[in-house]
C-alpha cells in the first residue's frame, strides 16, 4: 500500500467517523445539554448532586444532560406526572428495562442507599423545575 492510498483511507475513516458521531452522538440524548439552567439547590439537593455525580452521571450526564449511555432527565418523559418519585427508587434498586430509548437496559445501582435516592430525586426535581419540566 502506498502513501496515497493510506491518505485516502485516512480521509474516508475521518469522514465516516464524523458522520457517525453526528448521527449517534450525545446530541440525540441531551439536546438541552448546551443551555441548562442551574438553580440554587436546596441543602438536600446539594447532597443529591454529589450522589448523582457518583452513581448516575456516568450514564445520565452531568446536570442530568444525558450521555451516549443514558437519557437526560430534562425531558417531558420524566416530569413528575409521568415518572413519579417512586420511579427513581425503583430504577436505582431494580434497574430499568429499555422502553423509552435505544440505550439498552439500566442495571441496578449497587450499594445505593434509600437516603441517597431521596436526595438524588430532590436534586433532579429542582433541576427539572428550573428548566420547565
Ligand atoms: C449504566 C448506565 C446507567 C446508570 C449508571 C444509571 N442509569 Fe438510569 N437509566 C439508564 C438508561 C439507559 C435508562 C433508560 C431506559 C429506557 O427507558 O429506555 C435509564 C432510566 C432511568 C429512569 C427512568 C425509569 C423509568 O421508569 O422509565 C430513572 C428514574 C433512572 N434511570 C434513574 C437513575 C438513577 C437515580 C441513577 C443513579 C443512582 C441511574 N439512573 C443510573 C442508564 C443508567
């Protein structure tokens, strides 16, 4: 293989990768990610933020903006009326079967306590309220 062919291959790879990230990247999960309104969190929500970042943000994203492995909570699906607070306890303890998104199942979160789940729920609710969800 000569240098020219390698260059052509590199360009093809680069273009395909760019196209792939364009269609599958975080923008599909966290459309609001760029302009999230961060409120002044209550004491409990501040504890919730720490627990969220330790246990949930790997998939649900910083500021719950979503990632390539989990959905944002700043979405009409997760309004209190649709997913009540019980959904958070249930999700963290038992995991979730994929049903709204193409991310796959959510595994149960090991070692999370009831108190941490309550704090996390408060944190997500305050974040949602500040962003109209
Ligand atoms: C390994 C990735 C991952 C982690 C870590 C994770 N989640 Fe999830 N979570 C998901 C995915 C994926 C879904 C979406 C499933 C669907 O509806 O398709 C989801 C959905 C949810 C839902 C919606 C449940 C429902 O009934 O539709 C809640 C609530 C939730 N997660 C809370 C949490 C909380 C709280 C944590 C941290 C304690 C957490 N998740 C950690 C991947 C994750």
